[in-house]
């Protein structure tokens, strides 16, 4: 079963002729087959999206936990004093 997870599968996509032509030109410039070019583009998009989601989740967790500002949860100065003009 583990081997099957890493095996590729063929898929059928409907793409406009214009998009296919542009992708072919880009693939040739990178010395790649159209299939390899499209696979890499899709992998990059998926990786970018999952990386963003992981980073977002990590940052939300940090915000929920909060930060130690050294006050031990007590405010030692009044708002008026804090904003007092000199």
C-alpha cells in the first residue's frame, strides 16, 4: 500500500489552446516536458498554500497563548498617567 501512495496517476484536464501553447513555450524555455512543467507548477501552488495555512495556524496559536510582558497580569499605572502630557 505504501508504494501505491508514491505512484503517479494520469489525469485528464480541459485547458484552452492558448494556455497550452503558452505553457509549452515556457516548458521549452526551462528544458522540461509539458507534463513536468505542469506537475511542478501544481506542486508549487499546493506547497505554497499548505505552507501559508501552517504558518497562519502557528501564529494564531501564539496570539491565543499571549505574551509575557513582565506585568504578572497587573497594570501598575493608570490610563491617565500613561497618556499624561509633559
